[in-house]
C-alpha cells in the first residue's frame, strides 16, 4: 500500500499545496480556530456565501469541492461538514474525515493542506485529531488487490502529501506515526483476511510472518505437524488431522526491551472453517475464509510494532489450520489430550477454535513465560447475537487488563464490551467422558467458549477478544475491517516503557 507523507506547518500561506481542506460547522460557519489561516477573511466569506445560497451548509458528513474560487495559493478548496460545533463527537468527527478521505481519493488532489486538525471534540487534544486524520487518510488507500481479483482495477490514489495546519510538536509527530503505522497494520490484516482460503493457507500465513521478520527484524519460528504431534498438541492436531493442507504454529518475537517478560498475542488462524463433520450449512459459508481474522490481526499488529518500535517485548503465537470433514477427520464424541494434559471430549467439531487455541495458550506459556496473554479469535456466532457488529467481546481473568483494553478500545473507537466469566458457566463444560467437553450448550455460548480457554490460562494474566462480529462486514460491502488492530496497538503502546 502506498504511503502518504505527512508534515506540519501552522501557516497556510507559507505552504505549497493544490488543495485546502477546511472544517465547516453547521450554518456555514468556518471553525473559529481557522482564523489564523484566514487573515483576510476570504475563506469565511466563501463559506458563508455558499451557506446563504444553500450550496453547502456544513451538515455533518457532507463535503464540497470548489475549484479555484479565488486567486490564491491553492487550486481547490475542499469543504468538510462537521454539523453543530457543540455536538461534535468521536463518531461524527470520524465519519466526516472518512467522507473527506473518500472524496479526496476520487479527486485530482495531490498535495493537501489539512485544516481539519484545527477542530476536535471538547475533551480531546490536537494530537488526537492529527492521529485520526493520519490513520483515516492512510487507510483510505486500502484496496484488496490480490491477483485472483482478475479485472479489478486497483486504486491509484493521486494524493501524495498532506500538510497539517499544526505545529510539529512531539505529540503531533508521534500521533502521525501511530496513526499511519496502525493503518499499514490494518491493511495487512485486511489483505490476509480477504484472501480466499485456497491462497491464504497456513503456509501463506507462515510466509507472511517470516517476511515481516525479515523486514522488521522479528525472530520467526514455524512448527510443523510432526513436531507438534511429538510435543503432544493433541487438541490442535485433532482439528488439523482432517485436512491435507499442512497446519503451522507460527511464532514471532519482537524484542524492544531486553529481557523483560513479553506480552503474548495469540490469534485463531482457521484459514477455512467448514465445521468439520459437524458440517456448517451452505449459506454464507464462504465467509468462513475470515476465520483466521485473529491471526491476521496479530500479524497486522506486528507490522505496526515493526513500524513504531516501542520499548517492550511482544510475542505472537498463531495456530493455523483448516477445519475440514474427511475420512480422517475428528468425529463427535472423540476424546483428545491437549498439550496441558487435560482431556477434551469433542462434542461438536465446529467448536474448533478453542481446540486449537488451548494448545497455543499452553505452548506460549511454556515457551515464553509471558507477563500477559491476549488472545483474539472469530470464536462464536453467539457473540454476534449478543453484541452485534459494533463492539468485540472481551473476557478476562484480571480486571486491570480488561479495563486497559476497554480504555484502548474507547480511545481508538475500536471498542470492546466486557462479558462475565464465572464458575456457573464453567460448569456447563462438564463431560462424562473427559476433563471437559468442547461445548457448553446454547446458553451463553460466547462465555462458555471463554470459560474453556480460561482452563488453559489459570496461572497467567489473560484476556480474550471474541471478534466474530467485528473482523469483517457482510453484505454488499463484504470485506475485512482490520479490527481490532487499532485497539490492540493502542493497548500495547500504553504498556510500553
Ligand atoms: N468460526 C466459528 C464462529 C463464527 C461463526 C464466527 C459465524 C463468525 C460467524 C466457530 O468456529 C464456530 O463454528 N463456533 C460455533 C460454536 C458452537 C458449535 C458451540 C458457533 O458459533 O456456532
Ligand atoms: Mn467452527
Ligand atoms: Zn471457527
């Protein structure tokens, strides 16, 4: 994905650009903070005339491009409506800049002077606006352009450079870096998730991790089937035995802080989930190529880490496999022994995510002794029923990690909603034939899945993100969202030294 270059200059008149982007509040009011870039009032006059003639009123999310409106430095003035100043929120600001980014992308603008950073909701600093603009404009370049897309003409954005109407403070500088790195990470996550499962195999995920390692200096280690069978990952290998496509355990390690215990990220990498012998219905089954959304998020977060190089240690462990029915597939009632030694009765082969994650969770503790673990997984359809598509589910065995993740979600508008854990739900996993069953009945399906994972993370601070409802959108705009890369990156940065 092409990269925009960002710079700072508070004085519009001393810049060279072809497009001036201006924030306009309801009733045709140029934001007051724009006075500094409008010394002779040409801009506010233009804006109020457009309002009087009902051409542009500053309604939230509306935009208008005006060509050469006066004899000035820029070819275009691009107006972005923000609605009533006192009603500006994170959500309305985000939709306004998203509308701006998409309109600019479809214009000839090459160099933009962006005055949208002169406004923000009352409780936010300017660096916040800088961060949102850097992320949203960089993200607007995202285009799924795999060769298998055929006739698709990939996006060819003309925008190259953006100058912010702001001082180059350390806060603003790091806001740009964080926003841009997040967008680049999200793009990798989206590319991997959108890619069909005949291309995005466990081996492709492994190659992507190795490639990231070469680019950014991460240590990569890939475990193969024979090794994992030998090690005793009976649960992960049970899911993988139904597929001819070789499974991989993908491990990456980022070292930015010496010998400190790392934070571990574990991502579900089911490159296609048919359900196995407990076969899924046909309708919409194509979307199960997205069942590696957790793995894709972990790799996207690592890309952002490589860009930002925070002072901390982070490891990634990704169990990757297909979940297929076959003559060699696991069957309902089969009992397997996990790497932890606990036995599992597989009552439904479609509850495969937890079966691969439990061995990854044990492996990451044995291998890296992490201070904390965060796993992310498109784990349960029940999560979509409970929460819909706007927030990810969050469960944790420690309230501090839960609170910190909730906060990171609010700060990035990539939100989580906490669900409970507790003994009552854990009891639903009882089996007559093994230490536990892999399903707990229809009631509280997201929580019993969390409870299953909790049995493998008893001795470590752990949080679980169920991203079934947020990793992709269905319907006419079907596609990966890149979530929850923004929130996880934000969380990690708050934990860095
Ligand atoms: N990958 C699915 C969960 C899922 C389904 C995510 C639909 C997004 C959309 C997971 O492996 C699964 O099949 N879970 C089962 C669990 C059940 C058998 C206890 C489910 O949600 O139906
Ligand atoms: Mn499944
Ligand atoms: Zn699945």
